[in-house]
C-alpha cells in the first residue's frame, strides 16, 4: 500500500532495537533521525546517543512527539521557535519523555521541516552536530534524494543506518557487475553494506515490498576528481542500458569509437564492457583518460 509521505510505521519494538543497536551508539554520538514518525526509533536513539535531532515533515506527527514540549509550557524552558526552520527544543525532564525512555529532555530536538528543503548545514552548525550519525527509516518516495543529500552535504554523517525498500538497498549495495548510477553515486563517497532484512508485515500500513537495513559508512577520502564532470561521465556511460559503454560514451562525447577504445584499453577496460560492470576505481581511471 502506498501512503502519504511514505508513512509506513515500524510496529515491532524488537526490530527498532535491532536497528538502533546496529548504529553502535555511545553517549558521545550525535544522531540525526529523518522522519521520526511516531517515535519508535527515536526513544531508543535518545536512550543510547548523546543527542538526537529528529526532522519530521508532518506537522501532526512532529506535534505528537511534542508532549515533550507542550507539557513544559509551565516551565521556564518552554517551547521556543527560532527562525524559518521551526526549531523546537524540548524542555527539561518531561514526564512523557521519561516514560518513553528518554534519559533527559536535552537529548532530543524535534524539527518540523522537510529534510530536502531545510538548510541542513546551518542546522548542523547551530546544533554543533558536525560529527554525527544518521539513523532513519526513510520515506520511500524520496530515499535516493535523501541519501544523495546526506552524501553531498557540507557536513556529511560519518555513518548512516537506513531502512529502505529491499530492491533499493540491494541496488545500492550491488556486487561488481550489477552497478547502477545509484550504486556508483553511493560508493563514490562511502561503503554500503546490507545488515538485515525486515519483512513488510513489520510496518503499518503494510507496504507492497519488504525492507532492508543498510549501513553506509563514509570513506576516509574520496577520489580527487571534478565531481560534476565525473558524474556526467558516469551518466553518459549508463545512458542507454542496452548499449555497450563504448557506444554510449562515443555518442555522448562525440569521440570516434576507435579513439575511445584506446582510452578504454589504457584504463584496462575491454571493448565490449557494459557500464554496470565498472566499479568506482574503473570510472576514475576512465575519467583520467577521457576528461
Ligand atoms: N521512523 C518512523 C518509524 O520507523 O515508524 C516513521 C518512518 S516512515 C517510513 C517515514 C517518515 O518520514 C514519516 O514519519 C514521514 O512523515 C516522514 N517524512 C516524509 N517525508 C519527509 C521529509 N521530506 N522530511 C522529513 N520527514 C519526512
């Protein structure tokens, strides 16, 4: 079943614990959660991490996490809203939050906003969150856009534990020979890995497909290339699925095929190779010869 805003809520607490355990959190870790929904992951994150910043686009859901804030109205540290991000800071020692497993109120910040529209670097700076992990059960309709944002943003997370649609997760973690623009885009910056599968019956409403939890660990260094040009090469290589790499590149860059074969040979690639067979290192070698 397709839902508004990808709202398929996780219902099984033991799965939520398993997801949070996969992040290996310590009190020194800050966590960004995207789409906390009803908070099934949030409460465990707040229990194990130093601080949690949760960004939720749905006003009702964000507010359902706000008893935290509403109950504090009588206290000094009541709700504060700042600027356009609609930042909400839960006040100290709220009863509801304690019942839900939050250690202290200063653990959790709920932001009502669209993760694709808010100024993430600004938020990260303001929260002093530069060293952080992401843990999220992502809204499926914008999974790739969110992953791309987190890989390319000014202060990228060191690690992401993401629940995504099974097919998407498998495509991202593709083994050699089944690469795609998506897998190369992730592997350029990070090392993705499948952790475990979550059957669709663990969500409400039950979605059409199963999910998988993946880990995306940021690489210490990324290839030294012009990123825009590099990905225009990759996109050109994948432009027609049925064609060989040489044909795609030859028509995109208007290079005679004979010349292209020479470059490919130097890059240690066979003439008949297809784009899906190339790993990031192959693309980088090719880039150095062609661009
Ligand atoms: N974390 C909860 C769970 O595991 O049950 C909810 C996960 S649900 C798959 C995705 C959540 O992302 C929903 O709460 C939805 O409202 C929220 N969401 C959808 N689009 C969003 C966006 N652009 N920015 C922030 N949150 C978004």
